[in-house]
């Protein structure tokens, strides 16, 4: 089995894990058995503990002074934003809508790479980005009266995750994936505490069924995070990364089968534009990279 095939399979496993994670969390918070804040805290603590045990097993220190360096502090701030608003989006927005908007994150990363990191982006990829953002507008449908509040949660969550991924490019390379896992799910726990502070009434523990679903959320999240790390370290990124969009297909199937959601034509059209433009951008980036490696002048 080639490295590209292994990496692609790891990526699809990661997206399946994240899709199941989202479904468990939405089911737990939607049942009324746990609030979004308490569910996020429980999810973060369980996943962080799992990664901490794994790190200790591998002899990796849980703390690294690099956590306080500028690059990782920026990454952490963006991840807090992403986790906080994505949890609210899962709790209050249809899964199909939330997952579709999330797919625009790679386009925002590419936009940031061009405007902030100074990476060269050609006119075709700028055009692809514009098409992708048009897809986002089709989904959130802004009107003179504003954008529906719950859709803003998904939009802000997507921007947070895009900022995290962009900041990861400048984070210290010696920080191990297990350490990033501990830090990442520690951020999830903190985001849950922030949500919890604004929820009405006294905090309450989840009931039995909701607690089991949050356990499933943590397990699926760890599987997804681990598989994603393996995917990005196996095979060529330009081959493996497009399989990230399988998450939307998984989410739409789960939304239809489990939650009875029926996305309308505009939502599906917007999702198609986002996925199509993102896949094209990754393909163009892969071609440009291959030409640079072969010494041929690349056309971005």
C-alpha cells in the first residue's frame, strides 16, 4: 500500500471520527441531558486525560515552555474561539449547516497565508476562494435584517479553526503531536468553562444517557485527532488533504439518518461550491508544488 493511499485512508478515518464526535455532542446537548457548556467541559477533560496518559506512556513531557511562545499563544487563542463557537453551533444549529460552513476553513487559511504570511497565490486560486465564499453566503443568507444568530456561531467557529491552522504553521516544530493534543483539549475544557459561565442557572452534571454520549464524543474526537495527525504525516499533502471534505458527506448522511435534517437546495448548492473551490485550490497548490520540486516554473 502506497503512502498516499495510507494517508488518504487515515484522513477519511479522521473525518469519520470527527463526524461521529459532532453527532454524539449534538445528540447529548439536544436531548436536554447536558448543556453545551458542561458537555464541552466533560468532553475536553476526558480527551485531555486520554492524551495525557498517551504522552506519559511515550515519555513525552506534558508541559513545554513553548506553550507560552507567541506562535502557540496565538494558536491557542484562535482554538478557544473555534471550540467555543463550534460547540454552540453544534448545540443550536443544524448539523448539516454547521458542517458545510466549517468546510470553508481551508479557504480562509489560504487567504491568511496570502495576506499575512506573504505566500504567493495566483489569480485562479483567488477566483476559487471567491467562489467558496459565495457558497458560504448561500448557506448563511444575509439579509437586510441581518444574519441568523445561530449561523454566526458556525461562522465564528470556522474562522477560529482557520486561524488555529494558520498559526500552527508558525508554531515551534519540536512540539510533539501528543503535546498538541493535551494543549488542544485543554483549550476545549477552557472553552467549555467560558460557555458554562454564561449559561443560566447553576451548573448541573449530565444525566446517564448524555454522559455516555459525551464519552462517545471524547473517544471519537481522540480517534479523529490521532488519525488526522497520521494522515498529514503520511503521503503528499496535496493528495491527502482533499479527503478532508469527506467530513461533509459523512455529516450530511448522519444529519439525514439520525437527526432527520433535510438541507434545502441553497444549502446544498453552497456546500458544493465550498467543497469544489477548496478541492480545486488544493489541486492547484499540489501542481505548483510538484513543478517547484522538478525545477519547472510554477503557475499558482
